[in-house]
C-alpha cells in the first residue's frame, strides 16, 4: 500500500486541521506511539519521535507508549538485551518529560489480549495488501530471503497496538502513512462486518528532518554511528572524534559528496537551531577538527539536562519496574475490555 501524491496532499491538509483541533482541545485524543527496543535510544529517536511525543503529552493528549518487544524479532533471530533496552527507554522517556502518572508505558508481551486481536484482524486483510506495505517490501528486499510470517504481518501487529486502546491519533512521518492507512482499513472493515467497535485513527504528520548517523548513513547502533541518549559527555566526544570525514579543510554542506562532514553539520544544526550553511560558514577553513569540536559542544550542551535527569532517575533501582508494572496493569485492563467488546460483536461470548 503506497500513498499517491494527491492522497498525501489530502493527508497533509487533514493533519494541519487536526493539529489545530488538538491545540484547541486535546481531551478528545488518545495517542499510541512507541518503538521496538532493539538498542539504546539515540539522538535520531529524540528528534524523530520523542520530542513530538512529549509535546502532545504536555498539551494533555492521553498518551500510550508501547515498547514493542515482541516486534524485535520481526527482522532478527533473537531478542538480544531486550530487558536492558526496555529499561533504558523508560528512563529516556521520563528524562525527556513523559509523566508516568499521566501516561501509560507498557510492553507488548505483557498484554495478551492485545495480541489476541491479531486473529480477527488478520482475517480482514489480504496477503497482497500486506506485501504492498512499504516496510514489508523494503525489509524483504534488504533481507534477500523469504519473509517470516511475523514480518509479513507486522502492519497488522501495529494496527492491534493502536486499536486495542482505541487510539485515535498517531504521529508519523510521510513514510509511515501506509501503516496508518492499513489500520484505518482494518478498523473500518471490522466495524462494517461486526458492528462499531473501533475508531479510525488519524495521522498527525511530523516534519522533523531525518537525523543521519555521524558517518552519513542511517543512524544505527549496529553501524556505531549513533549518539545514544544514555552516553555521557566524554563518550559522546570520543564517538564524534572517531567520525570519518575527509581531508578538505573548507567545511561545506554536501550530503552526497561529503556525508561525514554533512552529518556532523546536521547534528550540530539540530542541537543549536542554527542553519547548516551558517555553521559551515562559521567554521570555514578551520577543518574537520573544528567541526567536530563544535558538534561535540552542541550535542553535550543540548543533552546535558536530559542526562542529568536520567542519572537521577536511574538511582532508584525499582522505579522502572514499578512504572512498567503499573502501565502493564492499565494496558491489560483496557485490552481485556476491548477484547470483550470484540468477542461480543463477533458473537463469541459463551
């Protein structure tokens, strides 16, 4: 399922109107957001999703944050250090400004009723629709091998994540619009077939630019090019110092020709709010060492408050477990109610 340009224009117009409505009265909205805990959260996560999540939460939007641990194995053979990744993510959420007293932070695997929604939802989509999903297509092309059933049905998992709590708002970038469209299709088909149970969630388009890894490639822990939010200042400086650039002394912004230099400029720009070309002109002929120094100072200054809060929170050894326990309890109560509604609508209450 791809989004034609005219459909994207319509989605953008709806998103603009939606943003205005949320600002006027956030009480009617419930947002479902989150990530797969495949590694430590990094600067790309912060600018790409966490900052917008915190903004909506601060407005008063009912916030659900899922740590989709089951979905870690959609494209890999094991869960890795999933527990550490989950706990680290919760600390980053709290440090960024998510209040666990007003938000539901929970793990995928701890909510059985959510996952049970997969069975009726799978009956509402075709294999062809799943194969057309951009994430499925790209992962299939990258893997070069047969799709696992879990990866093929990944878009339906996301639909269950959103609909179990009757989320009606999902902040996404343009590339993720097809996931929301499929979720809307699933909700609509269920309601038409069995009766009204689910809202059709709306996409709130985010405009945050993609944050490249320090070497110009996609930011990824596996590439060693990601500035994790949990790093300290010295670790950040060491990582930036090792970043490959080039021998040309004049600093210019050229993502194609100078990926390392341009990635550092982008990172510094996001952290300082200064345009990349202005930063490049400021550095001029001082070379990559000056660029790395500027980027290090920009990142460490930007993240200093986050890191201080995170370190303080981490001193309580029971904090994260308590928050997850409370979030899982609330998510389970909601999922059980939703599943009961689904079974009642389908006539499977005995």
